[in-house]
């Protein structure tokens, strides 16, 4: 293997960008408990990215099964903490094994069932125990979430909702961000748009023009709980495809703070289309998005080496800020890491900044 490290982070296979990005994500999550560096490199040594993904699927599945079996054996011996650590890594490895499959692929369906079983065992043995919750949304298509109550809470607590790109899985938030919420006395609700089953109906859902309405349904659910402070709800929309979260927040004034792309990705796509259609600069900008102003503070974080050039992001942000005064932008530079797309080269640095920002905003809201 030839190893490369540059401004955009770790590149394992220079001729295979997709696999290299996923591998960098796996390596970055080692510091969050989602993998072990030695296991990642052991798997990578057995992968040939030119075989169409066969070795990728086989080797990550093998490592996931090993972690799952190790977790179950530890649990049987009464070593719950060791079991939990291995379940978390198994979740991540299972997800990695199937990341290149279509939703209807039978291999993916089997992997996801096992991954969800690991997640359920993990949250069931937290202190306090987490819950698997069902949130009404579309007819016969409820959302599923994991609710992790703040430790030691004796009163209504602030809560952070985590929703990512339409294809992101809520299970990754168990190792990616849960500890940041827990350490700050915040409850966490991790939700995705993949429904409560592993079927392929998601392919129908992803094309809906009103994905942002799911955000209000999540808030509606939270207001039914007696253990959270509905006046102190923040939301973290993870990834460029989470512009639907930004639209949802703009249409629902019940959130106290939001970390999302602020509509940057929507603005970029609109500007690109206007250029292609030669409609001129008069059609560019933030006009028409969002349809309502954000009613809460908003933070946008990007990496300097992300899919959108930082100068372009800054320009879009300045236009957005003219109509959204309580909005902030933090671009992580290559010199500090967390500069890759989605901060996958160093998620810790980004998460520390994000959760400190959210905690400060939630603390400023009267109880």
C-alpha cells in the first residue's frame, strides 16, 4: 500500500477516491470510539479497490463480525463496558461494508439488520438506558430514532437532535457525537430518514420535495416527552445534503439553535443552475431561500478542503447573512485539520467547537 497524507487528509488509494474518503472517515472515527487504527489498516491491507468492491465488503464485514462476537462474549462474562466498545466499532464496520450498495441490495439488508441489533444492544445497556423511538411522519413510513437521556438528570433537560444527509444512518451518531452531548448534560435524539425498517421504500422517500417537513415532525414528537425542555432544543444537520434540515428549521420557530449548512448547498445548486440557464447574476443569491428567516442562532461549519471551495462558501455566506443576521460561519483550515469534507479527517476538533457553541446557546435560553 502507498500511503498519502495531504491538505485534504489521508488518501489510502489515490486512484480510488470513493474508497479513500470512506477509509479516512473510518480512521478519523477511531478517536471517537468508532474504530481502531490497527484494525483499519489490517482491513485495508486485504482490500483491492480494483475488484469492484468485493474485497471491501468482505473484509469490513469480517472485522464487523469479529467485533460483534467479541462484544457478545464480553457481555456474557459481565464486562459491559468492553461489550459496548466493541458494539460501537461493529456498527461502524458494518456500515462501512455496505456503504457502496443500493438500498434494495440483499447484502445490505442483512448487514443493516445486524448493525441495528448491535445499536439496540448498545443503547439498552447505557446508564441511563437509551430508547428506540418511533416518530410519525408519512403514512406507513414512520421515522426511527435513538433517544439517549442526559446522565443524572432529575429535571427536564435540553436536547440535541442529530439528522444527517438523507442517506446517513443514525447509528453513526452513537459513536460520533453522543459523548459530546452526554458530557455537557444534554440529551440526544439521533434520527435518520431511512424509516424503521431496512426495506427499499427509502428510494421513494428520497425524491420527495418536502423532506424538510420531517424536521417539524421530530419536534412534534419531542414536545410529547416529559423529560426534555422543549424551549431548549438544538438541531445538528450533518453533511451537505442536510439543506433539508436548514429548510425545516427556517419553517419551524421552535428550535433554540441550529448547526447546519444554513442553505449554502441549496444556494450553490440554484446559482449553478442559473449560470447553466444563462439567466444572469440577477437571479443569483439568497433570494427565495429560505422562505422564512431563521428564528434562532445558526452555525455553519465547513472544511477548507471540502467539496465547495472556501471562497465560494464565504461569498454565499455573505449574501445569506444580509437577511439572516444571527448566523455564523466557521471554516476549518488545512493547517488545523478537520478541513476535509464533513470534517472526516478530524471530527473531534469540529465536534468540540460545535457542541460548545450549542451548549452556550442552550444555556442562554431561560429555563
